């Protein structure tokens, strides 16, 4: 299981920080997936940047 360094608080073994880091992980994954999708569209259609 991956663990991310979270800027807020210390990552202990308590349930609260574990849920929070899981939420952070999901958010980061969703962001990177959408960024990759957008970048791939822009690479295929560079004209969209010029509009």
C-alpha cells in the first residue's frame, strides 16, 4: 500500500489519518488521470491551444 507524505498532521496508525490519506490518494489519482487525459487531447489537437 502506498503512503503519501501529507502536509497536514503526522501520519500515525490511527483510523482518522488513515482515512484521510486514503482520500488524499484517491483525489491525487483522479487529478493525475484527468490531467493525463487533457494532455493527450492537447497533444493530438494542438489547435485547441491556439483558439
